[in-house]
C-alpha cells in the first residue's frame, strides 16, 4: 500500500514551505471541524507526534495542544514523543479511521515508537472523530489540497477494496 | 506497636506437586519444629494431583493438631469439571475441619458455616469483605497484589474478621485451563505424566534476554521472585493484621518460620532477617513491590516509602 | 442468540448498532471498567446519547463496570452504577461482590450481568451469584469446553453469554496479576492489562522487539505477524527452549461451533474488542451478523475474512475444544 509514483514525484518537487502551508491549512481546518478530538486526547494533546510516511522524503510533526503541524525532510525531523511510520495512504486511512490500526500493526505494515499511551490516546481520539478528508477539505484551495483529495480518493477507490479483497 | 496484638504465623498450602512422603515429612517438621499456629493443607492448583497427598492427610492433620496447630483444609482454586465440583461439594459436606475457600463455588456452598477465605478470592474492598463475613467468613487472606493503603482500609472497615497477609513465597499470579508446565515438556494436560513433579519449586520462565521472570507450577503461574514482607511487619501489625502467611517453597521453611517469628516479636532487625531468609532459601530473589502499589517484582529496601 | 458487540467510542458504538448488534457494551472513561485505555470510553453525556441511538434502532446497551472497587475509592464505582442506571442501561456488567451487593440493594429492578472478570466457572459459583445478587446472566470465562458449557447450562438459573470472537485470555479472567507483577498496574484494580504506559517497541536489527516494563516480551523476525505485548502471549525461554510458554499471539474464533453453542443453551455471543477501532467493529459485527444467518457450510468463508484483522493474524477455538489444554 504505497503512494503511486504519480503522487510521490510532485511531492518531491514541491518545496517544503509550500507543502507546510498547505498541510497547515488542512490541519487547522480539520481541527476546527472536530473539537471533540481535544476532549478525548486530554493531557496527551501536549505530546509531540511524528507521522512518517515510509514512501515520502518528508515527515510531519504534530503538536495538537499548540494547534501546530510542521513538515520536515526526514533527516531533519525534530524529536517526538511518539511516532508512527507507514505508507502515506495507510496513514491517511488511519487518520480517517477507515483502517484498523491494530490490524496494520499486526501485519507489520505500520511501526510505532515512543510513548504508547500518547499514541493510543491519539489513535482512539481520531477514531471517534469521523474525519472525512474529501469533505473536510472540500472547500479548501491551495497546492496541496488536490494531492490530499487524490490520496483520499485512492483510499476509497483502489486501496481499500483491494485490501478487503485480500481478506477473502 | 503499642496496643496492637501481635499476629500469629500461618502456613499456606503447598502449591507445588511434592510426592506423598516429601509432603508428609514437610508437615511433620512444621508440626514439631516451628512456631506456626495455623496450617492450611490441601491441593489448590490441580485436581489431577489430589491422589498424591490423600493417603497422608490423616496422619499430617493428627501430627499438626497434636503439636497444637489449628488446621484448615483448602479447596481447589479452579473448578470447571463435574469431578472437580464434586470434590468441593464433598469437602464442604464431610470436612470436620474449617475450610479455606479458594473459588466461588466453595464460597457459595459454605454460606452460613464458619470458614476462611483464601488469597485467590478477589477481596479488594471493605464492602466485599463485609459481605463475605456476613456469609460466615471468619478470616480472610487478602490478595497478594493488594497495596498497603487498601489493606489498611479493608481491615479498618471490617470489624470481627481476622485478616491475613501473604508475606512469604512466590506469588500465585495466574491460573489457566491450559497446562503450560506440561506443554513446556512436550505434553498436554490430559496426559501430563505429572511432569510438574519434576520441579518442586516451580519451573523458571526467562525472558528472551535470559532474565528470570516467572515460574510454572502446573496450570498455575507464580512469580520468579519470592514476596517477602518482613521489613513491613510493623505497619502490618499496626494496621491490625491477625495472621502472617508463609507460602511453602522448596527450602528450609522451618528456618523461614523462625525468622518471621523473631521479626514479629521484635527480636531481630529487618536486615538480619533478610540475611537469614537468604540462608534458608538460597538463591532467592525477594520482592515487595505489590505492598507499595508498584510492580510486584520490585524490591523496595527503604520502607519509609509508604 | 443475541450478538453482543464492543464499543470503545461513540463512533464505534454507532457502527456496531448499524452493523446489526443486538446489544453494545461499553464503559466509562475511568478505572471502573476493564478497558481503561487512554482516549477510550464514554463520558456520561456520550453514554446518554449512545443509549438513545441504540433505542432508536432497537438495540440494547450494556455498561461494563467490571473492575474491583479500590478500598477507600468505592464512590467512583457507586457513581458509575448510579449513572448507568439513571441513563437507562439495559444491563450493568459487574465483577466485584461489594458492588453487586450495592446494585442489588439500591436498584433491585436493574438487570445485573456477571462479568467474565468475576470468574464464575461452575454451577455452584453461578448459582451463588444468582441467589445472592439476583444476577440474570453470567459471562463465562474462556476456560470451559462446549460440553462443560452444556452441562453447566442445565444446572444454573440464569442466561449464559460466551465470548466467540476477538482477544483471547489464556488465564482465568479476573484472577490474573501477571501484568500487575510486571508494571504495577493491575487488570483487576486499574482496568488495564499490559498498560500502554509500560509498552515499548524497538527495532533490533531486523527484529521488532516488544517490551513491557523491564521485561522483553517478544522478538518478531522480519515478516512475521506481530501481537500485543501481553504476557500470556509472549515468547520466553523455559528450560532452554525458546517459544510461546502460554499461548501464541492468536485470537479467539469459535464461529465454527456456533450451532453447538446454541444447542448447549447459550443465550448470547460476545465479541471482544472495545480497544479496537470503529473500522474493526463495523467489519466484525457485520460479518458475524451474516455468519449467524448463514448455513453452517457457508460460515467458514465468511469468517475467514476476519482473520487478517486478528492478533497474530491467526485464530484458535481456545479452551472450547479440549485438546487446547
């Protein structure tokens, strides 16, 4: 379950500040639409979370308590309290709660490191949020939005049915 | 310690499979040589083992009573088969001695009769202790994982019941329908060949990094460490604990009993007591973490931590 | 037979109801229930909304208050029962005798179920709880064979609920201090087994190492399916043999025996997994619902889709079959 090269290539070409601007826009929009996330996160909102797509050259640092997300080239990613590594599409699937985090951990498609309590709190908080990226960012413009929308639609149309097929 | 009555020593049932003569001789020494006041005997772990001790129960009870000890009979900890249910029913029906209940079926059957409650029954609060007392429980050995704060509250909230603390021995941590001990030797429970008898003190389970961690005792899992609440005796006495339970290990239990007797009476310092326990149980690793609400495997030397 | 489904969050609760649960069980966001994990479980308001949603769709709500009351903190457990009753829980699932007594006395009309954590594994034990606390149903520990269940059903005066799918406790439930021994947090007192606060994963060469507190619980070579760092499913050395001392990282699946369970007199089938995500709940509940309606011959194909969602990606019928022992 990896990002198609058609998506990965543009991401490599776009300068980090541009990716970061777009990501922040999406992030703040999602946070505003899902305030319940904070309630469920409780004190874990103050932890620093890393999301590291294994198939992209960048990683994301999320600090929910500060309402902040930043994008870094992988070697420059600042220290985190807890981090999750896996394919970009898979990470988006987890964000939306369309994939079961435990199942992709069991299958070794996902690795988690650091403070497991914090990671579990975030997982559970996200799971209750019903984030739906296409509709959450539907109104947004910017260079990154089409990419995320495309990734999200990849989850729907290509990746998830194929995965489901493998279960049979 | 002023005003508090000193607790007496009690001996829990042998948890391991010892052959009949070894089991009998162990109790003869307990009868003849120790200051232990109460002795609980009987197989609690596995119903398949019952026949090993049955031929010797009569003479052991007689010898213990002749030495002035009070004797109770322990019921099975895990009852799933009809045969096991019958064993418990027969024990409750026929016993001329008080029974220590170790599962809910015994608790149910003993309603209205004076009995004691073993450490494997979940008594975590005063409400539960009082309920059991109202049904006939006269003494309760609290679960080994209970922290001191809970012990204090339960004893305070439950007048009229003698409370007992699991103060020495590998801690019974879990019990299963499956026999890990038999499996570890390539056998299954139904044809186990009583292989657990090869390990009279339990079979050590190490982590993959060779760190000793647990021990197998048939269907039961016990701790690798030996829980030792001896520096904690003053606060246990102050809290009103009536009995200090020693759980038999394959070591010099007569010496262990004397060490605890001296410590209760204030005749020895904790450091000396621990050194003597190590002589009696060579190679043992002691723990007391549960008492402090910490990991059970921990050893906390500074008892001012509470 | 009723299908009893897990929910750790309101979103999972709705998924379970939509997928055809007869009842959904859940707990409050504190130590009063045995899945006290960070970010999981329900506030009072969330439970109220969940119960209303279930009612609209003809489903029941069971509230698990199935840890043991901490001495001196009984109020937390009492309030959990008070609120569950007040909000209209169809049943409360309890393990502690003291709390059962409180509930039976205060709320004689409230339906009381005996949690698996109470460890009632035989007829005398169950009848004790039925007579003393008027329990209407018992959730049996995962240590009985199907013939054991059938025999038990004839000797007791309440309904039987059994686990059929999900996590597998190898030890008798409610009587296990393994996790407490390694971490200081107790399943019985704190509602956590292998608490996340003490779990670490690290890579060692190409192995994934899982640790709980100071102990290595497993090393997974590259490509091998992983599991939770639960002690009873860890890999250890016993007498110089390296392996799974208690049980492999597998989960429970007894759907092949569902007709036997019905004949044995079982009233309700329970799915484990309040800690799992809503995607899992939706998938498992809908497949189970279809499997229950299907012919026995068609069930294995339906259920096999769930295997890859399971711990270790393998399943076992556990103690329900005698050879497991």
